[in-house]
């Protein structure tokens, strides 16, 4: 069993639970969105709060951080864009008629999903709604985006002449048990993926392999061909809702309300590892350098050896569910419904894991070399036998 760890720093600036934590692409800043209706900007260099974004009239459900701007969405039905340097609100995107629970920024687009049963596309710079995606029978919980250039062959693209203006597609998962794929330019539904019998809680897209993974309250994960809409595989071993997904090197990690994470080999659908020890639902997970980090409803974060499944460390200190985790420069950041952001030093775990990986590669290398010498010896013996037999 892993040993416990103490936080390097505890940030207590928020007056309500933290619902989401976003890391900027350059790794210099973190953004937290809270039940207190504010977002805060943190420096990864000194772990200090360098920005306080105020203006939402209700709690913040989700946030997204770019290098230059921050985005927040709220139960007040709006999305806001903020200047990360001045803290000034640069834009307010209005149009949704209920809680906005998810946003996604891609290229010059801002996408949003809401309890009003719609997803919407906005121009990031012009504060203007470009498209509305209407067709779900219940709230839109999760989003993904890709370009048809990433998945379609040239001849297939020719079939979509009406969509030539823009080849961008939006994927939405809903509590109506469906996943829908939409052309961004027209708002037309390109595919409706049917098979789940419960709400779709999470999506992971693997555009180069034309695959989409969806996790649901029906206890399953399903794999879809994103071009044809065909259901490829169903992963069925969880005994509770599938809450979060992570895809790394053709290995799919799934966190569930059944208190476990499972690792699946995507190409065969085989479950190759189960990570236990959680005392409540697994709410979030992140893979880093051969280590699987998890956050749970039991208020603990954990680090597992991703290959063996052995628990390496427990991070205790939070009082309520950990909603989100991020990793940067061998520091683990955990954001909780208790209103705190905690920072943990994971250098020791990473160092031990690197040594283990190096040792494994060395052993594999020696085995491979031994195998090669053995084959060479056997080939020589075979040749000698053939010569003696006059073959």
C-alpha cells in the first residue's frame, strides 16, 4: 500500500467549491472556476494567485485557459472571456436559456453545451453566435471537436460538397443517451450514435484512428467509427457509471462510480488492469510518465503504477470530492469541492518510476540480445546438421 503525502501548498482563496481546473498550453498558469461565482488565475512558477475574475451572477461550472485569455461558463446561462493580464472581462456570450455546463475552444471557435438541450458555436473574437446545434432531447453534457481533414480520405470529402466551406465537426454527448456529430458550418447533424442506454458523461476522440470513445451511466464504454457511425466495441466490466476517460498509447483508462479505474487495450477490447483502493467514485484521472493519478469522491488523490496497478502513494488533505487534477513540472494540482487548490510534489514518485522503466528496458534489451544470440546459435547448429546430413 502506498504511503501518504502532504501538500506543498494549500490555496484557500475561493469561498466555494472548485468545479474545474485548467492548465494553459504553455504551462505557466492555472485557472480555477468556483461555486463562489469567480475564477482565479494561478502562476505555476510561484503558486500565487495573480488574477481574480468577477462578474458571473451564479456559480462557474467549467473553465478553459489559453495563453492569452481565459474562458468561464456559468449557471447564469452565460460564457465570459477574460484578459489574463488585466483581469478585465473582454466578452460575454449570451444566448443559452439554461445552465452552461461545458465549453471547448478550438481555432477561432468557442463551443458550449447547456441544460437547454443545445450546443452552440461562437466567434471567439466577435462575441457573436455563429451556429446552434439543436436536436438532443435532453441536456448536452460533454463536447469534442475535430476536422474532417483529420479523418476523411479525399474521395470521402468530395461527397460532402455542401460542407466545403468548413470541414469542422462538433461531437456532443447528452443525457438523452445519444452522441451526435454535427457539421459546424451548417448546424446539420452528420451522425447520431445510438447504443447507450444511459446518459453520456464523457467523450474521448482519437481522430487519426477515426475513433470516438464514450462513457455512460449505463456502466459501459463504447467505441465508434467517427466517419461511418458504426459501433465498434462495447467495454462492459464496470459496475457503475463511467465518469472519466483518458487515452494514452492505445490504452484507454476509465474511472467509474464503482470505485475503480480500468485499463483497456483499445485494439482488442481486452481489460488489462484494474486499479482499486478508492473508497468512493473516481471523479477524475490523469496519466503521467507511467503513473496513473486519480481523484475521488473520498477526498483523496492516488498514484498507481500504470502497468502493475500497484498503489504508490495516497494524497490526503482535502475534505470533499476532488473534481479535477492537473500535472506540471512534477507537481500535482488537485481542485476540490472543499474550495481549496492543493499542490503536491511528485518528484519522488516520478524519479522512482523512471528508474523502474530504465531497469525494465535494460532487462528487455538483455533478453532481446540473448534471444538473438540463441537464434543465431540455433541457426548455426541447424546449418551444421544440414551439412552433416548432406542436405
